[in-house]
C-alpha cells in the first residue's frame, strides 16, 4: 500500500513497538536530537519513521506504539500533526517514558514501567530506521506456524493464534546480506550460526519464505567476535554447541535488521535479567545459546520462575582445554558451513529440547526472477544516500498503477511547473518533491530533492540528496552530497561526497571533498558522542 494505509488483511493480533532512538550515527544531521531527531530524517522525501509504520500497516497491525525520549516528544508530535506524510496516520501520541534518554539500551527500554504497561500481548519490535519492502505477513505466517514447513521446530508446544500458552511460542529475527544492493563499504555486520529446521512432510508453497528460515544458535556482533578471535587466535565454540548441532551454517557478512517477533513473556524474561542491555546482543544472543548451553535456560527464566543470577557465568561447557574448531575467522567468507561431528567427544549431554527457539529469517541477496525485496537498516549517512537514490528509481504510482512498489510516490516530479524549459532532470532516476524550482541550464541526475528547494541557474547535481528548503547557488557542482534542511550552498561551489548540516551557509566558491560541514558546537558534540572501544572487562562479559 503506497500511502501507509491499513491493508485489507485481518488484524494478526499483535502489537508493534517502534523504537525512535538517538541518531549518533548521523552527527551532521542530528547534532541536536531534540530538535532534529533521527526518526524524522527524510529517506526519499519521507520521514524515516514512516517506513516501519508502513511495514506494520501492510501486515494489518493497527496497535502501534512509538517510543521516544521525552526530550524529542514535542518535535515528533509536531511532525505527526504537520508533515503531509504523517498527518493521515491514525496513531496515538508517542510514548515517552520519563527515564528514557538518548543512551538507554534497547533491552533496558523493555524494562521501563511505561513500556511494560503498554505491551499487552505478543508483539513485533522495530527500529525507526527500517526500510523493508518484504511483506511482513510472510514472517508472521512462519512465526504462527501456519506454514507446514516449520513442522515441530518451534518448541513442540500447542500455542494458539489467540495468544494462549505464550511460553511455548518461539521468537523470530531477521538478518540480511550486506553484500546486496546497495553495497556500503564498512557497514556494520553480525556473526551468526544457524542450523536447519526439520523437514516437513508437506512441502511449502513456492511463495513461502520457509526455505530461508532456520534456527539461530549463535549470534554476536562481528566487531566483538573479531576482538575475541584475535585474543584467542581461534573461533571460540563450546562443547555444548558442537554436541547439539555438529552441522552449522556460519554467516559473517550479514546484519541484524532488528525486526523481532516476540511472545509477550519475553518482557518478563528481560525484566528478570538486569544484565541485558541490548536486544540484539543480549536478548537474542543469550536466547540462541539457551537451547544448547546447559543451565542457561533456567537462569534466563525460560522455565518456571525467573532467576536473576548472571546468565553469562562460567559453566562446564568451555572449550578452553578441548579441540578448537580450525577456523581462520579473518579469512572467513560470508557463508561457511561446518561439520564438527568428527571432532566431538563421545559422551552425550542433555539438550534443552523444550526451550522455544529463536528462528532466523535470512533475507536472500536476490531471487531468480529479479532483485529481492529491499530490506535495509538506514542508520548512517552513506546508507541514507544510497537507499534514497535507490528508491528514487522506483516507478511512480501514476505510471505503474497497482504494480507500484509500496514505497513509490504518486509522481516522480511533484511540481513539473517548477522545472525550467532549458534544463535537464533525468526523471527515471530522480525524485523531486513539492514546490521544487530548477532554473535554466541545470543538470540534475540521480538525485532526491526535498520540498521547497531551489536549484539556481547552471548548477549541476549528480547522486545527491537535498532535504527540504535547500538552496543551491548558481554554477555549483555537487557530486554524492547530502545537504541538510534549509542549508545554502554559495554560487560556484564544488563539493564531492560532502555533508552539510541543516541551516548552514557555505560561502561562494567553496571547494571540498569528503568533508562534513558542521557548526563548531555540533562538531564538539559529535566528538564527545563517539563510542569508546571495548575494554578487556567488556570482552569478558560478551564472550560467548
């Protein structure tokens, strides 16, 4: 549905939680997160938060809660009341827990009283920077076990779709290949290990995503694992994992999309484990290990009661004095499949077979008939630029009709009267919003131009994103740039791969490459917000 309206699908009975966190990875554009929150940064001329809301609407989910720090509430609320892409959305006022700030971890958010009170049933949790063209109903079908391809792999319980017996339902997360388009150098990745689900006697339909669903048994950020492998000169695995799952599929070039479908009991489990700070690293990572690491399930509270003891304490499954997996992680390819059965000791161990698993949907890089649906986290400026330019190439609704992408705009050029007769705008790969003026002798190719922008005579723009109200001076040459809202570039300037903060004025004839133009206050704030490196004590805590 191209306009973020409810689909005709019945309500699946879940609620959605969309986390609108800090924009520390966008220092140029969110230096003042209270006034310019990350959730409102435009992706292809729509506010970022529009995309996860649209994802929920296409699933039929009507119960949506936007969680934001109190300091950003006024700005986000004003946007929902005034932004043309958000005003038609039937959403309640954002939930702003009093103890939520820009540094609160995602798992910590689930422990806040206001959030706990808001979660009444099974839920899907999403980041505000998600752009997902995939139909979420396919994920729900897998999680609800409507698809026969899952069989009895979800814990063996008899949970119903009505929400009864929550303790037997699995969780489901989504990962995607960072080598799919657009490819961004240095994009964050995660290391995960999965094992195949039992085969069903009834083959899944051709449209099913079951072929890309497996059981997650290990998950850790790639950067953290790099630190561990460098310190130990090997890939750290445990006997319990090898005994339970001798055949593993290891992926090092994928990324956690932070799309999670959770049973309601997960909130109680997180609340009982104060060491959990991040959903992706702690909740998912420990849950994946609980199925094979002896004793961990009880400590996490998967069975009766909720034990608050540290779930990452020592156990007797360490491989410190056991055969190591012969893996050179530094040269590990994106996908690596192992058979560790020959290296296993002969003794058996009790497996946690009654633990509901965390399922992993691995989004394919492509499909035989064309490119796979777009699925991406847009949490850095290079991704903002690349994804916006990719979406600009989508056919408009007025041309594609019912076949249009859910992210298509009504028109590629919303205000054709604003384009001078003697100028060039390549409409197949450009997107121009309302009231954009392009003067004569300009060249605009592969660009996204926000509302009320003014491109003056003779300017040449290539692969650029301009947010609302930008002015580009006469004779400027811009290549691969992102210009913040209401910024002004003086005439005859030449910029390549640059970022310009909102409301900033660049002097005429400015020439620069690979530079972030920011106010002195913003640059100082960005410096202080840089994340510290992981020290030895943190490594010990994260060591799987």
